[in-house]
């Protein structure tokens, strides 16, 4: 049919494209799946022999394809179809057969396909963990080997693969079964056997399986398997495994010696012999191990790798605390090095590692002289003048030992040699630093720290092997700071902490370093009163703390509580510094602003809000004060603008703060008003009048506040006479409303108002202005008449101003007005005390 033809074409296309690598294994399996399904659907009630054979082939290959791509569950159905089709084919062949001979031919014909299907079913079962089904399928295959002897090798390898697969899944019981089956099948027909090498390989894995399953329980089986393997084919792995099993079982030295003796007569590599010796020594079989090691050099006299044996000998002598013998061996190698028996580079590197490791152990145990002994062995292999980074490291290690032994001159020599070999190493600079600190050479120590800081910024490419991790630079700077502090060299410690704070990535370590730096700098400031130190703290340390607090939100290890704790610490210190530097306005302002910025990382509770408000008010006050000093117009504008910014932020905080409690007696509203008025008036800000409109409407405004506003309105560069007069009038009205008028304060306010309204020296005055001023004099008289507390000098001033105003009127021909003003002045005369006679 057309569908069947399409299915076969699809099958053939999949085969062709797979060979050309157009489709992968899984895609081919899917295409075969579709083609095979279509062919099965087209099967009639009585298919032809060719059709059945084709269906068997397609079903088998589809099933095998799914197994190969790891989808064994999809294979089972197709393998069942294949099995069913084989039965159909056999029945059809029997039906058309002619005699016994034909039947045997047909049976042999189908058995080949049956064997393949059963083996595929076994593969699928193993893949799906169905051990019983796999065993049954393999047993049927095994039973068919008499008739299909050529399949012996295939089935043996199949069982071996099952053994490997189950071994890797640690299913040791199943693995041992499959490997035993593989070995047994391999022996069934020597003509078609897998060969002795493969049989030995199977037995070695079987021995390994027993060994790892339970060596104590299956010791005999493991030994038997490995003995058989070694009989089948001599292989180093077999000998090694046998020794391993014997050691695990706790066999006697004699048994192990005899096992080792088995392969001494055979050709084995040096590495194999070394691994065997290592195995023996690692299991504490020193007698057998060292005897074996002694016998090895004879076998490899001409080998360039002979040094490996001595190295292993040294390692195990050291491991067994036989240090004296190890030293003798090392000294033999040194003598050999200078008599033409040098180690290969790889072995020499290994020796250096052993020597350094031994020296490091003595260093940790504080046996510095002994550590030097081992380091000197390593130095023996370098030629004079040789430049090598490892030699530099070696000299630095030796310098550390000399320092502990208080042999500073020798330490200096070692460091000088290290610097010659590797001048740009941060480790070398650290060694120089340690010596400088020990000798209390502050300048040299600071210079070394600066060099370390620079190298921490730009790590050398060639130092990669020496770096423990990315934080080596910071670790060394941290250690440098610690050493300086322990030796009470604060100048050096400050420099080390300065660089350290620039490079630390860990927030907790950074804040610890910054706090330490702040404390040191403050103690220095207190002791020496250094301006530069203050600037450093301000610009670097607190700025670094603020910057890192802002960045710390992304760092998981630095929790919110940690952030708040650090922010509180730094804001409080900044506050205290601001108070401490009250004599230096600029620094005081900057510290208050820093305290405010740092407090923004703290929860906005009442205490923090009050602190923020105070910081901003103080910063604004300082800016205004600095603006009153002798500064350029542009500087003054900048200071006043900054003050306004601080006040605006303070207003927002104050709004929130007022919601948290009663602040009736708090002067913040008044201060905000006065500071803002001063800043805007001196900036000639057009919004000043709008600000004052709300002020005039305030019912509880104080007289003092109005008087200060009046003063500020006329303080250069501000000039707002209208606002000044309005403020003084409002103040005067408040004075009048008092139950008992404070004559002194009243007199001062009136004095200012008259001075503003009646400028000295002006003769041509508007009648309205004169009338307004006349009213002020009348107010003064009414108060003077009601109390004896009015200051005499103010009465005299009022009298004089009224008289002079009359004289000015007279000079311009206004005789009536002159008489009135002079008369007004005379009315004050009677209220003068001791001065009355002088003016009468």
C-alpha cells in the first residue's frame, strides 16, 4: 500500500541521513518508531514471509535504538512485536517445509533473530533495573549457544557490560553475578572465546566487586578471582589488586611478601613499583615496604626517574617520624646534585615541596632553627645569583624564621635576596615592613605599606601561583595594621588601615578597619591637634563608611541589624566631632552634615528624627554665620543657598517629628523662620514677602522674634525697610498689650522705629510721615508718664530728636510745624532726672 511504501521510504531516509550525520541517534530512533508503527498498522491477516522478516528487522532495530538513547521503557513494546513476528515466521516456515532437514534449517534461521531479541530484552531489563527478567533472557541466550557458538564472545561481553553497569550503581550482588556469567560463558567455547586478556579483565572487576562489597565476608572469593585473573593474563593491575586485598584482609607480612615476590620476576614500570611501595607503606607495612623500595633501584639503574624512589623513601621516613634518616637521604641527593646525578625537574620540584612542607611543620611548632635547616636544604639546589620567584618565597620564609629568632641582620639579608629575585612582590614588601616595624623605623615601615597598597591595587601577573586567594593584598594589609598596633606604632597603623579600607570587600571587616582608623585618628588629633588629620577623617573615613552603607543593601552576609549598628556608631562619632570642633565652624558644619547623612541608614524613630533635625539646623546656622563674615559675594550666595537647602530638609523632618509628641516649648519653628528669613532676605529672594505674609498672621509670635526680623531686614546686603518697619510696629503693638509694659524694651523698639521712619539729616519730609512719627513720640510720652522705669538716656534722645526735627522745619520756613516739634521736645524735658538742669 501507499502508507507502507511511505513508511519504508522514511526508514531508509533515516538510515541515510544518520550516516551523513544529518540526524542524531534520538531523532533516528523517533523516525524509526514512526516508520515501524506505520508498517505494523499495514500488516494484513496473512502477511508474506518477506513482510514478516522486514517487520522483525524493523522492530528489533527500533527497540535497540530506544535502548541506545537511554529510553529502554519505549523499547519493550517493539521487542515484543519482534518476538511475536519471529513466532509467526517460524509457523509459516514450518507450514511450507518439506521433511526433517527443512525444519532444522528453518529453526536455525529464526534462532539467530531470537537470540538477538532476547539479548536486547536483557539490555532493556538491566537498564530498567529488572534483574530477574534480565537473568531469564540471558539464560535463554546461554542455552542457545550450543547451536550458535559464534555468539559466545558477544554474550560474554554483554554480561561484562551488565557487570560494569551494576558495579557503577553499587549493586555489587548483581554485578558479581553478571561478571561470573561473563567468565563462565567465555570458557564455553575456546574457539569463539573473548580471549585471555578479556577474561582476566572480567575477573579483576569481579575481585574488585567482592572487595568493595564486603572484603571480610568475600575475601576468599576476591582472592580466588584475582588469582584466576593473574593466571589468565599477567597484568600490573592484577598484582596491585591482590596486594590491596591482602592488606585489607590483614594478611601477615609473609603472605604479602610472597604476593609481592610473584611479580618481581616480571617486567613492571617504575611508577607501578612506586605505587606498590606507597600502598604498602600507607598501610603501615614498613618492613615489607622499605625492603621492596630498596630492591627497586637495582631494577631501574639506567632510568632517569630513579630519583622518584628516593623521594618516596624520604616521604615515608618523614611520615614515620624518622627525620634523621630522611635528612641523610636528602643530603645524599644534594651531593648527587653536584656530582652529576641531578634529579629530573619534576622530581626536583617534588623534593622542594617535601622540604618546604617539613619546614612549615617545624615553623608551626615554633621550631624556627629546625625550619631553617630544611629551608637551607632547599636553598642548596639554587645556584648563586639565580633569579627565581620560588627562591624569593624561600628567602622570605627564612626571613620570618630569623625574625622569630631575633636575628634581624640575617633576616635583612634574606629579604634583600628575596627583593633581588622578586622586587615587585607584595610578600617581599611585607617582609621589609615587618623588619622596619621591629626596628621602629617608622618612615621605612610607612614606605613599605604604601608599596603594599599600590601592589594590592595592581596584582602582578606572575604572582598568581603564590596567591592564596583574591584577598591576599587585604589580608597582608590587615596583618600589617595588626603588627603596627601591637608595636604601638600608630602612624604606621593608620597608613595600613587607610589602604586596607580602600580594598576590603567584606563589609564587617571594612567597618572594623574604619572604626579602628577613626579611633586612631581622633587620638592623634587630641594629642597633636593636627588639622590634616581632621580633614582625612572627614573626607576619607566617614565618606567611605557612608558609601559602603549605601552599597551594603546587596550584600547578603551584612544584615540590616549590622547596617543599623554601624550607622549609629558613625553618626554618633560624627556628632561628637561636630561638638568638639565648635571653634572651627566649617568643620563643625561638615561633621553635622555627615552625622545627618549616616543617620539616614537608621530607623526613623523619635531620637533619630530629633538628631537629624538638630544636625540640619546647626549646619544651616553655621552657613549663615559664615555668610556674615568677610566673604566674597559669590561665596556668600553659595553659603546662603546651602543654608536654605538644609532648612528645607529640616522642615520636612520637623513636620514628621511634630506628629510624634508635644513640642510646644520647642524653639524649632522660630529658628526655622529666622534662618530662612535671613537667607532669603540676603539673597534678595522674591518669595520673602510670601513667607512674611504667613508670619504676620501668627497669633503667638514673640516680640523678640519680630525685633530680630526687623534687625535682619536691614542687615547688609539685605535692605527691606518696609518689612523692618512692619516688624517693629507689630513688636510695639505687642509691647503695648503687656499688662505691665517693659519700658526698657519698649524704648529700644520705639527708638529703632523712629530712626527708620525719621532718618537723620532729612528736612523735606512728607506730612504723612511726620504725622506717623509724631504718633510714635506721643506713644513714648504716654509710657513715660505712666512709669519711672523709662531709661533717661532714651528720654533725652526723644527730646533731642523732636527738638532737632523742629529746627529742621524752621530752616525750611515751616514755622508752625517747627513750633509744634520744638514744643513736643519740651514736653520730654520735665521727665529728665539729673540731666534736666543741663538742658533747661
